[in-house]
C-alpha cells in the first residue's frame, strides 16, 4: 500500500501518478515495468517514488487494488449471496467474471495479471492481502471442501488465462466457462450433452 506521503499529495498529483502506473502496468507485464521509466514519465526524482511506495511491487498492488476486483473475493461474495449453494454460485460466477474482465478500461491490467503473474507476486499478494485468506476461510466455514475450492480456482484461472492467450470475446469465454462448469457438476467423464 502507498505510504502516507502519497495520500497527503494533492488530488491532481495523486491522479497523475496513478494514471502513469495504470499505463505502465497495462502496457507491459510486471517484470518489464521499472521505476526508472515511471519517474521519467512523471518528471520526479527516483527518491520521490520511494517516498510514495516501498517498491515497485507496492505500486503494482496499489493499482490492482484500486482498478481491479479480486475474483476470489468475488466468488466468496457470490457464494454468500447464495447461502452456500455452490452449484448456483458456480453458474452465476461466470457472468460475474465476464462483467469485470471485459471492461475496456481494465482489460489489459487483468490480461497482464493473468498471463504474467508468478509465484513471488502471488506469495507477496497473499501476505499483504489478508482479505484473500479470509475469503477462503469463509468458504470453509460454510462447509465447502478446501480441495474443491482449489480445484475450482485452478479451472477458473486456466479459463481466464486462455481467454487472454486465445483472445476470446465475452461470449466465447462464457461458453467455455459453462462447459467447464457442466463438467464439474456432472463429472468430467460422464456423458454430458
């Protein structure tokens, strides 16, 4: 999260920094973004960047937190709204995902996140985002099997990643999502029409 120094900036300067960060993280994978380019685009000293953020990762997480929605928490919200009904939640969740990942203003942020997210980013994200862990604990408290959560998570992540790699449109994504959900609900090796 940004430091207090960032939050104490006037709104115009905060917005300018935010816009440059969104641009950088949308145009390139995280591994190709660097502080040097950011400060050059902003016309500020490198030290100023570190007065606002602990490091590049901190600025990336700030953008993700403010411009994207964590799909894990989205699923847990859907699950809660459906009073723990996993089947109904799985059906609704595809539309929920499509609603957020196909928004033009954040499409590339999600794309770079799903195509280039690595274990280091994941570990640090989970460490700094306790709400992520709390979301899984809520599902467990509703009686949802932990392994099923991890399985479903892997399926959804794979679909979102394929969506970006294969450049699907919204309808193709939803079609593939529905097929996978039917396999999950009916059993992959059972005949499903």
